[in-house]
C-alpha cells in the first residue's frame, strides 16, 4: 500500500498489491489491483494470466475467455495456459478431447491431471464404463483425499453410486488418520 502512495502509476506496485489480495483470498480487490496494473502497462503476461485465473475462479466466463485469448497470444507455451486452452477445446469437442487425452496418456501414463480430465470427458459423452476405468487408473496413481472425493463425485454423477461408495470406504479403511476427514 505504501509503495502505491509513493508510486501511484507503477504497474508493478499494483500487480504486487493484486498478489497480496489474491493470496489473502480478497479476490474482488485483487481483480481491481490487477486491472489497474493492466491499464498502466497493458499485456503484461503475468497480470493477464492472473486476471484469467481470477475470472475462472469467480465464474466470469466472458472475462475468462477474453483473458485466455490474450494469454494465447502472450504466453502460449505457459503450462497453465496450454492446459486451459486444451480444456476449452475439449468442452466444445469432447470426442476430439478424448482422442488427444488418450495420446497424452500413452506418452505419460503417470499424468494424473490428464487422467482426471479424461475421466471428465468420458462423463461428458456419457461413457460411464470408461469413466470408471479411467478413475480406477487415477486412484492407483494418486489416492489422496481430494482425488478420492473427485472420483467419488464423478462416479456418482455417471450413475455409479455403489462404486463411489466403495472408493470412499476403501480410502477410509486404508488412509493414515492424518488424511481422513475430521
């Protein structure tokens, strides 16, 4: 805040303030600070990326899409940007997404983010069996609480409630007490 008083037209100071607000979950204030930084110094890749992340987190689809277009031009090789662009393409063309994700899986079978995305695509096209098989592979690789919760919810959403319950029961039986819900 003090830096802004001394340098009110510093894009860097506004971006730093945006970071501070973001990391304290003050998302509205973070957005305002990042937007001010963007007004002062347009097309700063880091600021544009943060604005895209904020738009995604606040479900502002129009801003998210606009900021992703900027990210696509400014930082196309950024891993987060690449993943988000892939997810956007997959949303519009799930069968193509399945084909791409299957190739990624063949090249890197340990990629748990890819397995989760593939399972969601199978759900999107209504293939409950492939969804369940993909989630089983995911759980073999990473069976932490968040992954288990994700898998159970996805299984339930494709009509596999008994399988979802089994996943949760197995997690509760096998997890160390530190990973179990309170």
